[in-house]
C-alpha cells in the first residue's frame, strides 16, 4: 500500500484567465479582477483518479484547501500533519513546511498541485532535507515549464497510483515580471525524482524555424475575412502573424483583431468574450517540446471563448516533428473532448499537416 503526501497551492493559476500571466505577488490584483481558484478542482480530479485506481492508498496532507478538503471530497480519510496560519493568504513557506512534514513521515510520493514556483518549493525543500522522495506535479499554474508535471490532473492521479520506477527530471522556472513584459527567462532550478510514465510532459524547449510564409498566409486570410474576429494567442509563431497584420502584439499575451483594428491587446478572458462577434477564429501554436495547444500559457483563451470560435492551429514543421502529438488541458472536459482527434495544422502559406490531439 502506497502513502502519498498531497499539498495544494490554492492560489496557483489564478492569474491566468485574468491576463496576469502568473500569480506570484499578484494574488490581490487577481482577486480584484474576479479570478477564481482553479487548483482545488484540479487537485480533486487527480485524487479521484488515485481513488479509482488504488482506493487503499494512504493520504498524508496539509490542512484546509492545501489538501485536506480535496482529499476528503475524493473519499479519503487523510492524515493531516499541519496547516497554514491563514487559508486566505497561503504562502510558499506553507508549501515548504508541508513538504518537510511529508519527508518526516516517510511518504512514498509527494503529489503537489501548482505551477513551476510550487515545483521549485517542493524540490528545494527536499534537497534541504536531504531526501530523494519522488515528486509529481498536477498542472494548475499559469507557468508549467518543468518536466515534473503530468499532462492533466487525471493523468497525475493515474501515474501516482501505478508507477513502479522513477527518473531524474528538470525543474525550471521563469521570472514572472519579465514574462509579463514579454521576455522568457527560463532557468534550471533543481532536479527531482519523478515517476516514469508516458503521461508526463517534457521541459519547455525554445524552437526555431522559418514561419514567414505561414504567417503571411494566415494574415492574408484574416484580412480577407471581413467581419471575423481573430483571437491571436501568445508565442513567436503567432507573433509573426500579428506582425504581418501590421501591429506589434503582446508576445506572451492574447490580442483580439478584426478588420484591420486591434480591438484589445493583452486581453483577459472576459475582455476576449466581450469582443467576440458572429464569427470568431482562435489562432494558437503549440508550446515547443510539450505540444500543448491549450492549457499552457494561454488560459485567457477560456473554454467559453473556444466554444464560440473556430480553432486554427499553426506551427513550423520542425516544431511538429519534435512534439509527436498535440495536447489540450483547458480544465473543461467537454471542450477538451471536442478538440481531441485528428486536426489539420497549418505549417505553410497553404500547406497543412494532420496531427493527433490527445
């Protein structure tokens, strides 16, 4: 019987839908913008998957929404080894203290729910404690660049229940302030022992490749598409399309364009919804090395936006060669199911390639 230590960063990912590109130091602002917590629901999905695969699993956790509530809602009777001083203002120090207590309990795995910042907190604390307890991330943050995360919460639960060996993987993090200004500064922060499984994502890789003809083709179509609203995602590939449309877009944000006019730059999910029209096209490119079309770095393109839009996926041939399959993780099962299957991905002015979305 396996014992799993579960810790949830309840504020992880709150900044995504409201356009903050992260929550570090921005919790108050995120809440003022109407952000809602997403990590508890993701934790519950992962723990329900554990319960389905291995109901006899023992759960050790931290109090309140840092794991206890989600574990009980999933049907477990967890051992609670502490809790935050204030649930309204949980901090990285709370996460680190939880990990220290899990290490003292000798758990077989630490299942954490958050983003790259949480992954760093877990890995650094284990190093300080001098233990090599395996860890596994449930993706809930805006930034999920590390190779220690499962591709979905449900996949994390399955891996946690079934794994039989581990391997060393990278924990990366980026400077959120620089990220908000359009610059990615990714640094290797730590190494962690992670279960071996197919349902783990790769480290974020920065891929190259010429995208001029691709960008020109999409831009020509958009200019001729009178009355259509284009929701243009982040990244260098879509950034080239924005340049072809005649404006300097937000490199890591989402811009909304129609009939030669930028309706809103660096938009939040609500702002995108407010500017949608009768016909809408979402243009996104997968994250290099990971293959995520939705759910990594573009949470502003919410399930509600996707439901009301056509989706065009664009990518260089070299990027597609490196990812194998495309992935989605919007947080809405129905939307994810609608996006899965074989899809044409635009790789040139006219050329398209069939790719499987899983």
